[in-house]
């Protein structure tokens, strides 16, 4: 230390406190001090060493903090990420083998009042003409219009679809829930099923109305249970008439849980809040499925088709147990690629084991732009073909810029031809009494 510095210390002047190495090398000294200061970042230190003299005279506490970058504002509904993954892409413009789609709602194109020759009916028939053209292009031979109604409505659908477009569309008869309060309803409903078959119906469709909407006074009162004894004559009649029952019970698991940040279908339920069955007096999903299974067990001579993979594709092990327990149960694939496609190895094993009891279905409904996973357009069908026929990875389960059900993508299961033929048409043809497809 110089004499001048010694004088300063002796006079009691305040100096910066540095490690003893300051006598030898001011640069090395300040380096040591900074590295021991936990408030100074490595990046600040490295930047400061470029100008040692200037840095040395500024203690860390005197440096101005760098403001954090502003977070970008982007609503989740506007988030449309484009995958950077480079993966094989095998377009499937048409099915490899002829298809029977066992789950559609084609009759929704018609107006509520069907006046012959009206502009509304002309528009509807024009739309169906376009659909049959798509069917030819896609290799779809036949579709089942499940919601055929009953009585006069069923007769109209048979005339406008089944008779007008021979071999392309068939209809199912539905229960008359509005008559449930009538004392003779059980037998009347069984007889109505027989009248439906005589008119040309090829099956019975049971909506999720039974179990979730139908009440003792039709729209009010307690919910009517799926295994209510008043429907037993109808189930028996279907078996005696060899009419398969296409039954929709409950909905996706996420529709029965709280609509919060943990719900994988939060966005979908935000757009369709009435689809949630969480709370109120709705039964738990497990209770609904158990009631359906009791019906299947009570009527072993009646063939049941559990729609949407028996309404539990989230748990294929459980569906497998049902198929093992109930030889009269079959399933189809409609609107559940989002579940099946996320578990390709498990799904493939499921198809291999139950290859004689799985059918092709889509839930295709014309003009359903709000639900692109079932909008009756060629692109929707082609995703099913790609999933069934290829081993492509990480592709969209619906033709939409934003995934409509949840933020995920799917993986193909690449079924062999022998199973494809059964799923595409063979199993459905056999169930409906049309031979082997």
C-alpha cells in the first residue's frame, strides 16, 4: 500500500471492503468478490468483465435490474401449433375394402315437416345425392341411419332413404318415450318394434335419452333407469325378431367429472356446457353402464351393439371383460378415434382378440360443422381409413384446425387385411343377416 493510501486509512476515510488479494491484482480481487455475491448472475459477471475498470468501480447493488420480457397474450382457443415432427404420411382416399357404416344420422338432412316437392325437400335430396357420390368415391357400400324414428316418421325415412336409394341406406326403429306414462306402454312398445320391422327397419336404436333424459313424466320427475322392467318386453321382442339393438349409454368419462383444469375435454365442454353430466341428479357413469349390462345379461337371446366402443374406450380392459361375459354384445368405433388412437398397441390387441365382434361406425351427421369428428364429409371418413389401415404416427383425429375433443393426436393400428374385411363390413353383414358382407 502506498503512503497516500496508508494516510487515508489512518485518517479514518471509508474504503470499499475487498479481499486481501486487492493488494496484488484488482481484477482478480473483484472477480472473487463477484463470484461470492449470490445476487449477481453469471451472465452479469461475464458481461462485466469486458470492461473491467468500469465494472470494478460499480458494486453489484448499484446495477439497474433488467426487466423481464413481457408474456405474449394468446388465448388457448387461438393456439394452433404446427407439428415439427417429420413422420410417414400415407393418405387413404378410400377404404381398402367395401364398408358398411353402422352408425350414421343421415335423416337429419330432412326438414321437420316434409312437404313433397318443397324447396326444403329438394335441398335435402340434393344433399343426399352428394352423399351417395361420396360413398362411391370412399368405397362405402351402405350406411345405417340409426335415428329412423317410429310410426309415421319411420315410414317417411324408409320411403325417402331406403326405397329411394336402394341398398345404400337402412333405418332403425326407435322407442316411443313420449308414451311411457300409458298403462299399456310395455306391450305397445314391443308391438311397435314388430311394426317397425314389418315396415323395413333393420335394428332398434336406443339413445342415451334412456338413463340421462327420460323422466317418469317424460320431461319431469325422477330419471327412468336403463334396466326399468317396462322395457323388458321391447328387449325380448328385438331378440325374437332378430333385430340388433344399437344402444348408446352414458358419454365420455370426462363428461362425468368436474369441468376444471384437470378435465381433458375442458375446451369441448366449454363450447358445449350442456354435454356435462357432472352433478345435479345424473347417475355416475359406472352406474349407467352397470344398468345397461344387467339388461344385456337378462336378455341373452337379444343381440346388443354397444355404441362408441360400448361407451368406454377409455378403458379397453373393462370393455374386454364385458365382451367376455356377454357373448351377445358387439361394439363399433364411432366418434372415439381420440381415445382409441392414443393407445395404438392396446387398441390393436383389442381388435385382434375381438375381430369378429367389432364393426365400423362413425356417428356421421350431415352439416355438423361444430363437431368435425362426425361431420359427414369425405375427410372425416378418410381419417378412419388411415387409422385402421396404416401405422402412421401423430396425426389429427378430426379434419379441423383445432382438435375438437381434446389436445391430442393419434397413431394408426395397421390392421391386416383379414381383420380389415371383418371390421369394414363382414361383421355387420353377418349381424344384420346379410351374409358375410
